[in-house]
C-alpha cells in the first residue's frame, strides 16, 4: 500500500481523528532520540497519511509512549501499532 504523508499540527490531527478522517494509527520510534515516538495516522480508504509536526517548525513532533497512548485513548481508538527503531540498544 503506497501512502502519501502530510505533516500537520496536533490540533488538525485531533480534528481529523474525531471526524473519522483517520482510521488507523501507529507510533514510530524516533531515529534521532531514543524512547521518543512520532504519531502517524492513515485514512485507509484514500491512502493519505498524516504525521504530527511541531507548531512552528516543520520537524516531526516527539512524545513519550505513555503520553501518546493517553492521547490515542482520549481520541477513542482502542488499538495502535508501535514500530521500534532496531538500531537502538541499551
């Protein structure tokens, strides 16, 4: 499945999720910062993806996993996928 991703602010992401414009959510670990994650959502019908960016810059926003899980739960989603970065080792 080929998906085109758009960078949007957190408020727009929440609005799309509440309006059912996003129906699949996954979290991906940052390639730069260990134990920080990016939030991505996909509309599977239109094959358009959305990633949350910072408000003032065009860089991807990073969160802790527990904070993201609470946000996703508040949006009404019951499951999400997490993709870890295999390059990190403790």
